[in-house]
């Protein structure tokens, strides 16, 4: 009796699940047919009005504070709606155009002097905060100064600390401690000067792409409104863009509602279009429900977009392959590079022999690992840490084709790995692999253990609670021989990739490298004024990293997301790997 | 009775104290460094140390515990030497640097949602469970009994996330009979409140009602076989009086125990229902705190939910005496 009941229930469960999926497809098909009859998805002229709903699984924005926001999607959303910066990325789907900058608060892209050790920007006329008060040079200077208060304003980009010409103390911290204590204020006032509408940044070295840097953490904040730790959360942040925050409630069922900023004018902001009347971000939506809502695209969900990625189980319903949506989702489902390169870092102090590190790369069954994490949807095989979408700094390293002595198959080459171990003069290593403890990672680790075993290497998995992962592996005493890692460039220059990953000062040196010669080469590349020459230097350093196998490159991440039937334009903005928020509108 | 009550209440406070010690020290022993977690992408050892100081983690664990407990009664100030100190008023269960908000404020905001969710579902399942359970018992072995037991088997077997997803897909997304859940207080907008809560109530009630149908049926049937019920019938009492006054009352004791604990468990947060229906209750808050490794929030919620269970246990024990005269508390 029980067995029969269980079978019946299983059949019922499976039947309803299939019905749900088919029903979603069927309805989507109907909607799309109607949409196609009116023309191609993005061929309509932009219109003003309506509300765009943003549906997200997250319970809150990582950060709302303009000096603390640091994830691509958040930067893109806030940059398109409430926060202006000196320059901004152009709205375009084109990889080159979409990562080029245009003036925003500034009248131009900035003027370098003294071999790019000094940069000046002049503010436009008529730029104001939401209360109508003018945005001044002092407001940008104050906003920039907040980054230095690392005991209050943390988790954000720290390029202001790295680049401004302010001395550092013996412990490596800046002598300026931010606007709250004002310790070292005179040093900051010397490094950042205002002359009318012109703000000048004095840098500690040549930074040829400093204007790109100003997209991260250099937005204006009025000093009188600054509440420190709780800025933007306890009460709405002060907007400088076309919208302002009407309400913000975190958690499940929470919302952020943006309404028009009455004191914003298109004349002072030719960059943003500000088409919709309102934005509503809905937090804490179950990812399965979220996918179904936007796939179905009915009611208010017609003008909804997904803040995040389509669930793996729905990818084959929405896409024909990793790039092409199925017909019913054409024009509203997009797939493209996310900001990240994935890799396995190797602690060079624990695995000192380069031949062993090469063997670790060679033995890896990358094909099985990719299949486990979603197949081709998950990403392309990576050949370095610099991703192709970064532009001219990318060049193929040949890591898997010839750099290791022969072409390495996607499924790995255990026999060749054994040969490399023999050449190393060391016994086959016993390794421990650190990874965030998720079901997918657990399966990946099983593949690693199995593929390394074929080459005679022993791997002990070390699962770490996901939220604690980086805090554990950054600790030299707790991190093991190798583990998972990922990194995304902050702007289209490998100056935001190579230094963080391979120098101690960079902040993301999971391989624990601290090599003076390498540091000198990185420094030389950073200050190189000729962009083409600089690109060559980064390419060489990327190649050097691969030759030494400081990391094993795995995937250049792809991600897939979807919008409702009445939102346009729907493309992956290369600047942030996000929706082009400032360019979006509700279709009539 | 009074002595028992005093003894139990004192025992409860001892238990709460031991619980607070266990929870606090347990979470402090977890691997990982909260100071690194709040440091972000561009991190240096100096910033990590500053964060450690700001979070109060550079002090001995015992000192941290004493400050934590005293904060509950007199409040406390985080990062007192910082240029932007954070004042946490009593009862202070901590401050979430992840959400930039006091733990107590977040719990106070989430608790009413969970309360209404639990109470509504509780009423539904108790009503359905008891009535159908009694109905099945009165028709033992006949088709109404089999029908009710069949329904309870299905209800008991279907996982709540599955029922929730099916209801959302058909009722909200496909047929658009209800708006997507967006919690509002019943005092603010009763119609929207009901529109939001009806499906979560049904989901939660389905699973529990199925259990209570079976429990009630079994209890009533067991009591029907007792001597005093036979005596009541022999006295010529109407069947309604026999069932309600004699059989059901005695049979209710284990049901009250289960109901009290189930309700208490639910008041600690209905994780799956709250997440599927995007309800900002304690369950969702707990999941979010674990996902973000938000230790102050995890500690606060754990203490609160455990306290609810302990108090509910006491209340259930005391209710025994009221319901079943055979129970004597001395």
C-alpha cells in the first residue's frame, strides 16, 4: 500500500513539475508571438513613463553608499539612477564602445598633466543634488575623502587611497584618516584641490587611466548629510542623478523605490535618459518563483527585469545554446560574459615546484568540471586571468595549447601529468583543496580528486562554510595548497587584474606571491603612459603568471538573465556585465 | 502549584542563561574571521585590524560575552572610540554590520509577520485537523474515514515548497487571482494582508492539518475504548456530550502538547513558506543571516527562537492541568 502511494505521489509530483514548465513555455510563446507581431523587441523608439520592476533573490543591496558600492550590477544600477560621477561608461552592447567612457559630471574626460601624475576635471554647469543645491568641487572632494575613513567606510573600492599622493605610515595605512577624525586633513587637501569648478587630483605615481578610476568611489556626497556607517540606509542617500530614493526596506518582501528627482535636468545630464517614471526593486524573491514570473511575463512582470542569473534548470528552456535564446524568449533573454575569470589558486609557498604546479593543471578534467557547473552556459575555458572582454590587454596565452609542452585535452592528461611529476624530482604531492561548501562545489571536488588520482596525486577536500571561505583562505595559517577563486576587472585595464591577484599590496593575492622582481614589473606596467605598450606589458605578465602556474585558469564566466516582454533595450552592458539601467525604458 | 510554577520559571531562566553562553561561545568558535568578512574586496591587514576593533572582536571572548549580556539590559555602544559610534539601545541583541541595523530592530520588524503567519495557519490547521480527525473517528472504517485519511496522506506527503510553488504558479502567476505577496500589517490594509497571507496559510496548514487529522482520530478512537466513555454511554448521555465533554477532552492532552510545540516552532520562523512567498519574517531573516555569515543576527535569532520554545514548553506543561483533570501538579 505504502509503496503504491509513494509511486503515485512521485508520479503526481513529476507530472505537476512538467506541467509547470510546459505551461511556462506555452504562455511565453503566446506573449512573444504578440510582441513579435509589433516588431522586433528593441526596434521601438524609447518612450518615457511607466515603472521598471527589478526582481532579485538578494535581501538587500550589498551597499548603497556611493563610496562602498562595489559589485558590477549595483554600480550599474546606482550609476544609472541616483549617483553621478565625473565620467561614466557609454551605454552600448558593443564590447569596445560599451567599455569606453564619456563625460558625466565633468565637461570632458579629464586632463592629465605631469606625465599623468595629475588629473583635472571641470564640472558642468547646472548640476545639482536632489534638494536643488549645486554639486560643487568640494562635494566631490568630500565624497572622495570618505574612502580614507577605513574604520567607517569599508568594503568599497580603495583606489583613492592607492593613488592619491598622500604619505603612508609604517603599517602601510594612509596618513590621512578620513573626514570624520580629520587626522592628516592637510595632506588630503594638498592631494585634492578645488579651484572653482575644477577639481585636481595629485597622484603618487603616473596613472594613465585615472579617469576610469573615478567611476569607483569618487561620487559627490554633501558633508552635511553624511551619517557615516549608516549613510544611505538609515535614511535615503542624497541623489545626484535623475531619480531619488523614496523608500528602502531590506529583507524578504523589502523594496527600494526610486522616483523622479525634481531637481535633475536633462540639460545638465546628457548621459542618462531617465525614461521610466519609477523603479521598484523587489528583494527576497525565491529564485524559482522569480524565473517563472519573468518567463511568464504577465501583469507587472511584463516590465520586470531579473537582477541576477537564470536558474540552471531553466537555461535549457530559455536558450537553444549558451548564446542563443529559444524563439519565445528571443530579444529578452541575454547571455554574455559576466565580470569574472575563475581559477584555482595555488599557494606558491606550499607548492614550490613549478613542475608540480604544471602537473596539477595538466591532470585537471576541465570538461567534467564544466559539465558539472552547467556546461557551456557556465563559461568558456580560460587561458589566463585576463578575460577577453577587457579589450586590448587580452591575448591568448596558449596555456592549454602549447605552453605546457603539448596540447592539453579538456579532460586532462594524467599520463603527461605523471611525467611532469617525475621531471619535478619530487614525489607525487598530497594536496588539500579549499572550497566553499556548496552541493555543486562538492561534486566538482569529487572530479578533482578523481582526475588527480589518475596522475598519482592525492587530494583531501576541505569544505569551508561559503560565507567564511575567503576569510579562511586569506589566512596563510589556514589556507591550504590550492582552492577556488575568481576575480573581475574594475575597469577595462588589466591594472585592475594583475596587481590585485599577484602582489601583496593588491589585496587578492590568494597565491601568496611576494616577489620583488614581479612587483617591479607590475609597477612598471601600471605607470606606462602608452596604452598599447601597457597592454603588451599586461599580456606578458599574464603569460608569466601562466608559465609559473600561480593559478590554474578554469573558466571565463558567462551568465544568463532575462527581462519581461515590455522592457528595452535588453543587452548585456560590457562595462559592468549588467543591464544598461540608464538606457532602459518601458515599451508602450 | 505555585511552587511548581516558581521552580519551572527559575529553571527556565537557568536554561536561558546556559543557552546564551552556548550560543555565544559556539558561534565565536566557528572558523573564519568576521573582521575579514566586513572588509570587502580591497582589503589590507590594517583595515582588517581596524574592523576587528570596530566590531569589538579584539577583546577576550569572555569580555565580549559580558558586554553582549549587559547590552540586553542596559544597551551598549559599538566602536565607542570611532568617529561614528553606533548606539544600540536596550534590549540590545547586537548590531548587524552587514545590514547596518540593530538586531533587535530587525527582529521586532520580522516577528509580527511570523506571528500572523503562524497564528493564521495554526487556526486553519487546528480547525481542519480536529474537525476532520473527529469526523473520521466517528466514521471509523467507513468511506468518510478512508477519504479523510487519504487526504491527510497526500497533505502529509507533499513538501511545503512544492505546494507553495504550485499555488504561486497557478493562482498568482498564471491565473492572476491574487497579487504577488507583499506583506502589509492587517491594521494598515486588511484586504491586502489577507491576499498576501492566504496562500502561505494554506501551505503551512496543509502539512500540519494532515498530521493533526491522524493524531486526533487516533486519540479519539483510543479514548472511545476507555471505561469511563463506556460508562458515560451506559448512563445514557447523548453522543455529542460523550464525544465533546468526555472523549475529546481527555484525548486533547497530547494534541495540546503537539500543537503548543508546533506553534512555538512556527513562531521561530517558517523558513520555506517565508522564502517562497517573500515574507519578511523571522525564518527568512534567519536564512539571510546564515547566508551572509551575519553572526550578531544569527546569535540574536537563535536566542529568541530557543527562548520561544522554552517558554512554550512551560505553557504547554501548565495547560495539562487545565485540560485534563487527571493531571495533578504539585
